[in-house]
C-alpha cells in the first residue's frame, strides 16, 4: 500500500476535480479504453466528481477494453467443444469459466466431467503438459497486448522442449485498431481516449501519435488509481478545450515511448496479425493476433478441428452497445433483471472488469 496510497489521496482528488470543473466550457465525452479503469472510475465515484451541468460536463464512456468481454462467442463455443474432449486437460484463467457460450459455460462442462483447470499463467499449463504426456493440454489464450508476451513465451518453450501435447486456443485483441473502429463507427460520440497503462507498458506509446492525428482525437495514457485517472481526464480536457489532438503519457512511472522491446520481439516471432471478431461489436480488421505459420502446430483450433464453429448472440444482451459506448449498462432493459452476475447474458456482466458488473456491484440502479 505504501506506493498506492499516494495515488488515492482524497484531498488531491478533490483538487484535481476542481481544476477540471474550472477548465470545462462545454460538454465533452471521454472514453476510458480499459475495463480495469472502468471499475476504478465507478468504484471510486470518479465520474460523479466531474462537472455534470448539461452545458459544461465531462461524460465518461466505458470502452471495450475488457478482454473477457470482447472474446467472441464462437471462441467460447470452441473452448467448450475442446474442453469436453476426454483426451484434454483444458486450462484457463478463472474469470473465463462463467462466461456464457451459446448453451453453457466452462463450469457446466467441468460439472459434466470435463477436466478443466484454473491456472495463473500459461507456464502452469506447460507444467501440466510435462506431467501428463498422455493427455492433450490446451490453454485458452485471450487478452490484449498485456498478456501476449507470456503466451508467446510459453509456445516458444513448448517447441524448444518438444511438448507435442501442448496447444493454445488464441483470441488476442489489440487496442489501436479498436480505437480507430470506434472513431469511424456511426453515431460515435467519443472525443478523447484514456489509453490503458498496462498495455502501453508492453507496447509503448509509439503506435498512438499517427492514430491521434488521423482521427483528430487526444489520447492520454493513464494508470488505474483515482489520481492517475483524474490527471488523465484533466489532460484530455485541456487538449479538447485548446483544440489539440496529441498523445500524452500521464503514467511515466510505468510507460515509456518504446515500451518493452524484448517482449515485442517475442510477440512478433510467435504471433501474426489477423482480422478479429469482437464480441458484441463484430469484425475489426487487423485487430488481433493468431499463431504465426512457424508455430501453427500449437494452434488448438487446428488440432481439434473446431474452426467451423459459429455462434449467434442472445437478442436480449446489449453488451455490444455497452462496449461501443452507445449505452450505459443500467440503460439495458435486461440489466439487473434477466441479466445479473449469477445469471449473466453476456461477458460484460461476468468479467471482473466488465462495465455491467461494475454498475451492478457499485451502482445498482
């Protein structure tokens, strides 16, 4: 807590909020990209500190930056099909087990006898592959750029060790193409972005200036603590009020311009760009990574022939509108009724970083 308390100082937060109120001369809409930022904003009431007068307000729009939430339904159904195979030990982070597929989730497959293990790292799945040479071990590799280096290294190690019983079901997604897609979407209201500090700790900020210039939008990299977020909002508002569209790094204790170049090199070796379906949003070109041709033997989708599985979302679930920022979670007719954390219709209510879960847990109205 020693190095967190200074970023949670209530008096400093009030002073930053007061600065923002003094700066604002018209309504602005800012999107925080990351689900972790969304939870911090809602849990700490940061959005309620911001000016709310209709003519002088700052509205926070909750973006699609929760990897669990945007993992496409068809990927979940592929995971369910693989996990039900008696030859397989299926490994996943715990927050994926309750994400609903078309008919069930990984918990129900586990209850029916599937060997599903919660792991904390892809290296845990590698360990299981070593321990069980007679079983196929599959790791569900989802996430933004943040989790990609560890997943890439696990595949490299599997090949180096000759582990032919290890594979990954990959569904990585990327932040910059999502920002571009949001800016080009019909009815877009986003005028500035708070970029995710943990993503930029890996990838750096070098990708963002061309995007800010092309879209005419300020992009401010922030952390996740209340003062980090308020400072990011303040910088974004200053840019909006002065007509600038630049990239600013408000998280320099973690983020650099170039990022972690060693991690980026591993990613480039193991993964290749691919068009990716985002749950509730649709296809965004070149917005994901798949295993490169050099590592395709570790592709679980190919190994288990589940590439043809397709799926259709529940018509009751409005998570797509939530992820695009056109609908607040509590504006969905199913919110808190048909859709709760115990009976979720979509991943935004399941995930610990989902906007719907944040509203349900901290602002249930």
